[in-house]
């Protein structure tokens, strides 16, 4: 049913809170109640299916990689890329300088698969560095990649502090160390 343990954790977390989400929407629709800060957190717990995550990552992070490295055409690296929608080439940069933000990260439905994709891209970057197609200093040693991804590449925020804590724990587990995660829980109220 699910391709990765993080997907199960996120799905279970969000499903467990489904009754509260329905309650918030019912009160807003049926009784005209305004959704307050706590209600916004409950209402925004929505599971994103893995197929949608893979498609969106392929056509954002994956597309950016292909725009920076147009001659690295291994389709396995970016399996769902819609090449007709890609921009023109963009200047290459080291992966360690790339930042990916999920402003509604929840339990990490995007950040954890992005970790996996970045790990593959770091391996490709090492291949490109060995072949002289990118500067050698861009290559991050394989042992340092997990921590680099967590500390330099991935950023997220969510109103749900418990979901952010789950994501932080899962990212640290992926890093294999007590890496500094770049996740935030913004205070309420946000805007008007």
C-alpha cells in the first residue's frame, strides 16, 4: 500500500486526526463558525499521496537538476519528468548550495522523498566530478551526504508542532546522526 515507512507514519498520524478535521469543517459549514488557529492546524492535516509527491519532486527538484546538467540524461534519476515543461538551461551549482523549502511540511511527505532524490543526485554529482564535468570540490563524500542533505538542503515549516517533531525525528534518522534540522513552527496568528 505504501512505498516507505515515512508514508505510513504520516498517513497514520493524519488519519488519527481525521475526526477533528471533519469536526472543524462541519462547524464552519453548518454553523458558520470561523476557523481559529487551532482549527487551522486540524483542518490542514491532509495526506499527500506518494504518486503526487514523486511527480511534483520530479518536476521541480528533478527538473532543476536536468536544467543544470542537460547532458546527464539518465531517466532513472528523474522518472516522471515532463521534459516539454522544462525551462532552458540554468547555470550549474553545487548541490550543497541548493535549498528546498516545504512550507507545509506536516509529517515530511515531501521532505523525506526529497532526501532520497537528493541522495541519488549527490551520487550523480560525484560521477560528474570524477569525469571533470563539474568541479571536483563539488563532490560531497558519500559518508557526508545524509548530514549535508538534512543540514543544508532541506527546510520546512508547519503549524502542527507534533507533525514537525515527527519530521525532524525521521530526518535525523535518515542522517544517521543528531543533525541540525531546519524546521520551524511559526506562531499564530499568521496574516489576517
